[in-house]
C-alpha cells in the first residue's frame, strides 16, 4: 500500500474527537480541546510532525509525503495538526537555535499536542517593519523582565507558550532577542479581539513586569532577528503548502454554483483558470523544496504571495457562486472569502513579499524606509 493509501485509510477509520472540524492553521477557542486530542491521536499513530527528523519523533517525510498527507486531510475534512505555530514554526526553529535542554523539554510536548504555542511578534506599531518592535526585555540578575504589548496574536487565549520577539538592546535588528514565554506567567494579560467574521482567533497580549528565567532565551542575546526571520521563513513555507488543499475549495465552489443554478460559461472559465493556477502552485511548491530552497529565501516569498492571492481569488469567486445566498448568515464560502483576504496579510503582506522579490530577485533599488 502506498503512503497516501495508508494515510487515507487511517484518516477515514480512526476515531475522531467529538467536534473536530477542519478549522484551518490556528484553532479558535472552541476548537482547542478537539484539536489537542487530534494531535495526540496523530502522534500515537506516527502522523504528527511528519517533516521533523526521526530523532525528534518525526518521520523525515519527503515533500511528496507531506503534500499527500495535507491533501488527504483536506479531503477528510480534518486539520493536519493542532496549530501551525508549534509543529511548523517553533519546532524547526528550536531544532536550529535551541539548546539540547530546550529541545528535550518542548519538542515532545509540541508533537503530542500537550503544549499549544502562539507567535508573539507583531505590535501595534510594528507589523511589516518587525525590526522596530519595542516590547522590552531587560536583564535582571541572570533572568529577564518583559514590558510591552503585542497584537494580532493568533491563539494566545489558549496557548501554553509564546515565542516572543523583544528588544534587549539598542534600536535595529541587533537589539532583538527571542524567548519562550509561559503564557501563565504573572503579568501577562490576554485580551481577545472580535473579528468581522464573528470568530475570535486574534488577541492583544500585554506584558507588565513579566519575569523570565535565563533558560527562556532562544539563541543568542541580540540574535533574535535570525530566529525571527527563520520563523517567518517557515511560516511562508507552511502557507505555501496550503496550495494542496485548494482543490477541495474549488470543487466545493463548483458544486455550490451548480446548486444555485449559477454555473454558466463565464463562471466555469474562471474556475478553470483558478484550477490551473493551483496546479502551477503545487508544482512550483514541490520544485522549490526539491531544489533545496531556503525557507527564508525568495522562492517561498513567491509561493506565499501567489498562494495567498489564489486563495483570496477562490474565496472571492465563491461569493459569486452563491449569488444572493451570500447575504445569508454563516455561509462557509463567505467565511472562506474573509480568510482568503487575511492570508494576504499574515506572515508578511503581499506588498512586503513584492518588495522582497523586487529587491532580492530583480535587484531593484531598496524602497524608502
Ligand atoms: C489572520 C492573521 C493572523 C495573524 N497572526 C499573527 C500571530 O499569531 N502573531 C503575530 O505576531 N502576528 C500575527 N499577525 C499579524 C501580521 O503578521 C501583520 O498583520 C502583518 O505583518 C502586517 O502588519 P500590520 O498589520 O502592522 O500592517 P502594517 O505593517 O501597518 O501595514 C499596513 C499596510 O501598509 C503596507 N506596507 C507596510 N510597509 C510597506 C512597505 N515597506 N512597502 C509597501 N507597503 C507597505 C502593508 O502591506 C499593508 O497593506 C496575523 C495577521 C493575520 C491577518
């Protein structure tokens, strides 16, 4: 039996936790319990963190295997993991920058869903210009004290740990360091933000005199920019991988249009064009990894840009396929449209990806600060 057949058989026969849905890259508060249980089930059967090396409990899975797993999960209507942050971002970043003690402490708990992580990077005044973050971590004896504010932190309300980018020195990139933060530490306040789609996946996170012990530092003091860019590179890689789930979205779009008697020649042509784009993306994604492209490199900026904009265009077309039914409450295709637009912002906006391409690939002059 092929790996894909194994995965499909597992996904369709295994007991699913009550209330498990395909909630996307980050669980909302209502998805966390089922998501944790699902991650534990994946770990128990050898399907958690497929891309991790075997020494850390992964499977050293090839790109083709990761793609097959993601596609089969999309087809089965289940998430491929508890959350993107722990398995896709924090795990690989710890393997690269963390100490043996940090790896032993955190990796098994990420793999089994015991710990849910959030990413504490963006601030009210620092999103695209991440190197300007102003949340401060000042040394206190051998430990640290953190003061400041983060925003747009997905999943912070339920997270056990956060990956924090903070200023430990002067202005600019060299003044940044990265820490693991237990979200239950005294002095942390998490305030959920309500989104226009009614969900509440985002949060503001406030730090007031939060004490961190020395073991919380990840990498070097002043080495935070390298850790942050590695994290963002992994995020782009993961978002690029979403291409494999888009066929399901297109099939749903087509059947919805048929149901509403709106599948005319124009809509069919638009669906076909998007179908071709998704195929091209899937092939480009596989090629980039086969050729050993670096997660932080330009290839994944291209993939992040094109994948998120294709996802957005599928979402927009889905609304056309609904016709007037788009005005009804709780339409899944309307939600998908909103998520599609959000994808062009998170992990670095489309404008920022275009800047990266202009500067690093085309060699154009740098934009004004
Ligand atoms: C669904 C979602 C989940 C998120 N989850 C997290 C999370 O878990 N943790 C976290 O830390 N952050 C998270 N974010 C925040 C995200 O990283 C930021 O929103 C993003 O980096 C943009 O920053 P900003 O919102 O401050 O916009 P700004 O940086 O203020 O940008 C505003 C506009 O100006 C444009 N712009 C800015 N600079 C330039 C430039 N140099 N050239 C051209 N145009 C420019 C931008 O493209 C954008 O259109 C999430 C965002 C979304 C949408």
